């Protein structure tokens, strides 16, 4: 009897060892890829939650269909994404994008670009649904009764200065498809964030009742919003309004922007990546044209972090604290926005983002 008990215990240990060897990252990767390769299209309900380290939380829920398209050079797939909490959808197929307001029954055609995934129903699309994470520093695997859980430590994104990158993937034991995906990272500047996708009612291939073509066909019942030509800024070719603002680094000091030199006004915000990326170029203009040019940065939000960012980037041009009224006066509704004023105080140019044309126009004004 004792001998049989020992043999039984050894058998259990061998089975457990075999299981431990089997359920590893290689096994899960192979099973996931095997399943994913046989899926042409997938449909799911999704809850999306974005948590910030300051306690703020953004929540959305919706529905999505993703159809593989190896010939698509932008995404590699077509998609339909619906944000149910705002009744807006995003559709993309064959290089054409649509933004749809299902409540108003209106839609517009838009340029096929990656920003589609951030607009209307776009956030409901998890673009890496068919991709198994292979680029990691470390991974730990655990399991529950119904799930495999993979906790990754990812490499820092040095190019974009993003650190503390982690990812947690919960795979369904039966389907080997994601049930929940959570990612977290610390950007170069700003709040650390955690993004959580929770998937439900997942269907694949022939189990999907309605395809993307049918959603596009439904747009025949909607009103097309035609793109209108934007009107020139009302301030162009007019005198610079009186601007008197507090110094970002000394709120006891009020600074009035005076004419007499060429002026470049730079409207920016802490959350605007392109704004920050352009700081060195704007700083270079300040140094190159120091005799003839004054540069004034205007930031409205998050003064505390704005100060830290300017210091970190070693930016030396003047920065002032703006307000909503000033942004409304200049019709600033996107960032960064630049205005070039000649030495007589006349607003000559407006720029939606930084470009080499700014330097060319400054040189032309100096020549005059």
C-alpha cells in the first residue's frame, strides 16, 4: 500500500511538471498564432478605461469589427468601431475613412490616417488584437480556472522617451483570444496612464452577422457633411491686439507684448506632443534672429507642469500665461499655432504647426 502511494505521488508530480513545461510563453504564443491565423474577421463588445495617476478616469464602451487586409498599407485591416456612449462610429476600408454620427444620421469622409483610431468610434479598435507580444524584457505567466494571464515588462521606448512600460494580457483558455488587455506607461512629461480593454461577446468569421460593406451601404440613409473651405483668420493683415499677460515664471510680473521688432507668437500646451517637439526649432529661431525677432510662447493650461517642461527642455524664449478669451480672439482651436507679426505690429502669417516656411517668412520680413 505504501509503495502504491509513493508511485501515485510521483505520477502527480510528473504530470504537474509536464504541465508546467507545456504552459510557457512558447506554448501560448504558438496556440495564439495558430488560432489568429485562422481568423479573417473578428467582432467584439468592449469596455475601454483610461486611468491617470492624478485619479482622473475616462470610460467608454462600444462595439467593433476588424477584418484583416494584408494589402492595406495604413492599418493592415479594415474596421468598424462604434462608441455607444456617444453614438458615434468610425469606418475604414480600402483607403477611405468615414466619421459617423448615428444619432444625427450624418457622416463625413476623412483622410485615411492613423488618427482615425482616436476619433469617434476609433478607440474601440484594439489594433494589435491579432498580434502576440514578443518584444519584452520579462514575462510572468499565471492562470485561473478559465484564463492564462501574461504580465509583461516591456522595453523603454527611448525614441519617444516613454518608460515604465508594462502590459497584462488575459487569454481565454478555450479560445486563446484576449479577454482583457491592460497597458501602462510613463511619458517623458505628463501623467502616467493605464489603458484597459475588456472584451466580451467575441465572434469570428462566419459567426459575424453584418460586414463592413453593409455599414458603409447604410450611409446612403445618412446626410453627407461636405468639407467646407476654412476661412482665413480674421486677424490677418490687422494690427496686433493689445496683449498683457503674466510671466509664466513670475506671476507677479505682467508683460505687454510690444511691437518694434518682428514677433513670433507660439500657442502651445503641455499635453501637445508636436508643440514640445518644436521647442528646439523655435529656440533656434530665437538664437539665429536675436537682433530682429522676439518670440513669445503662450500656454494656458497646467501652469505648474508648463514651468517644469520649459526648464527641462532648456527653452529660453519668453513664456506667458494665456487664457480662453485670448485663444478665442486668435481663433486658436488646435495646437501648436504660430502667428508672425511684422515690426509695425501687423499680423502677417498664421501657421498650423511648425514648418520651415516660418524661417523663410522671417528672413523675408527682415529683408524688407
